[in-house]
C-alpha cells in the first residue's frame, strides 16, 4: 500500500467549491486507487491578526481544521501569508506551520511520499519537509507556478531550488517541461503528466440547436471559459467576435478584469450578443460547452488548460494561442486552430471553423488520450517509483 500525503494550496472547500477542481479530480482519482492510502493537507494562507478576518479572508478563517471531503481525509492548517511581500516568505511560513501537524500525523500515518500539487508555495516547503521525514517529494508544475512564481524576482530562486531538490517533478505538458528546464531544473527528473477529462460527462450534445436555445442563443455560438484575468485574453476574443456579425459569445468566469471587459463590450456596442456569465459551477460546464460551435481562449500563458480538452471531448473545436501545451492538444484541424493573440487572427480562425465545422465526433476523438484513468495510472507509477528508488529503501 502506497501511503501518499498530498500537499495542495489549490484544493476546494465549502466557500470555494470550484477552486482547484483539476487538483481535486486528480487527487480523488489517486485516492480511489486500490493500492493507495491518501491524506490531503490543504493549507490556507491568511494575513496576520485582524487582517485574517477581513473581507474574502473571513470565510476561510472559519473553515474546519479537518474534514472529510468527498470521502478523503483533509487537513486545513493555517499559515501566515504576509501581505505586500510578493510571496517572499510564504514557503518558509508554510513549512513552519506544517511541522507540528505532520509530526502528529506521522504517528498514525507514516506517509511514504509527499505529492505537492503546485510549485509555490508548497514546492519549497515540501522539499524541506521531505528531508525532515526522509521521504521523497514530487512537485507538479501547472502553469502560473512556473510562469509567475518561477520568474518573479523574489520567488524565482525558491522555485528553481525546489525543482532541483525534488526527487521527481511533473509537468502538465512538454512545453511546460521545456520551460522548467530553461529555469535550471534537471530534465531527467521531469515527467509529463497530462490532465484528464471525464469522457462520460463531457460529450457532444444530441441536439446542439436545442442546447443553444436553452441558453437563449440562436445562431453561431462561441464560448470562452477562464478567469477574468488579463493573461486570459478575453478582450481579444471579445474584439474578434464583435467583428463577426450574428455570432454570440458567452464568457464563463470571474475575476478582477470584469469591469474593463464590461466597458469594452459597451464601447463596441455588442452587449446584445456578448455576455459575461460570471462563475459557472463545473457541473454545468458540459452542457454549456457542448452547445457551442467554437471554444476560444487567447491566453498569453498556460500550462495545458483543462477547458481545451473538455471542449474537444464535447465535440467543440477550439481557437487558442500558442501558449503552453497548445500544440499538444490541437494536433489536427479537427481539434481547431492555434493562432496568434490578435483579434483579427482570432476572428479569421473562428470564422473558418464556423464556415466549415469538423464533425463533432471527429473533434471528440482528439481528446481520447486525455482520461482520468490514464492520469491516475501515470501518477501512481511516478510516485511508486520515487518511493522504490529512495535511498532509505536501499
């Protein structure tokens, strides 16, 4: 039995049920493996003193310290996240907060390996804790942890050192692996670990026109799914669709760029056919994606976006930028188009797919290799090998 301690700062809770859904799904898959005993430590960073009960921190401060989440034992320790420090001290604070918890946990759960699901702040903390408990550490790189924390002046060295100190490292795409090697991480210790998609839930609509009608849409529909952040490029997609008469765009997500996107929609005079839906529960995404003719995301950086693969599984081709693992997903015209982050280029690519759409089943076939079963098998083999090769096992 492989005893796994999964360490994740990206794990959902009752106040944020959509938070880190991809981490949750991967973790639940591994926990269900017949040869795995798994516990989750999902730390919560709070500013010190009264600030920890201010605004959006208040609900987090009231979460239980331990609970069963979808059948998995989850611990939610707190660590001090000092504001205005750009994360400089987050990993050290996390390590200090975890030592008493893990010292106690080891008495009844002698974990064999630490599985850190994101590079920062859990990566550096996990490597230090691995040394303390003499167990191997794996860290997974997903996107912003490398492209932001791995390049930010005050945290880049911590991320690089964690990648060099881990027994094994996972990357969501070949492109991500190349970026990690460029940062100075050893290529021979990096394994590509693709995301999965629930092929039963994400599937083509029986009647796309009827699915559109339920959304109040008639005619061509483009869907964009992602946080309302500048790097997601929603403004590019909005301008692209604004140049395509009669095409509707629905954007699912929330974030700080909402006000600027609303202003752009108003300025372009397309409020009648471009709508911001806000946050959409993950359970409702399959019907939304399957209703669309095209999925579009003009990200400036990505790892390998789950929504790309979910769109393909729904038979909805995608138009995306050449960010992260884009070319590992769009490998044929049936999957869609990879283009530059420019409104005219996006308008041309979307128009091309609307004029000559690939058969939904042909698009769906492009997602056949992305399954959670494969994701679980790869992760189990990776962690088991790290444990078998660890010096203490010699």
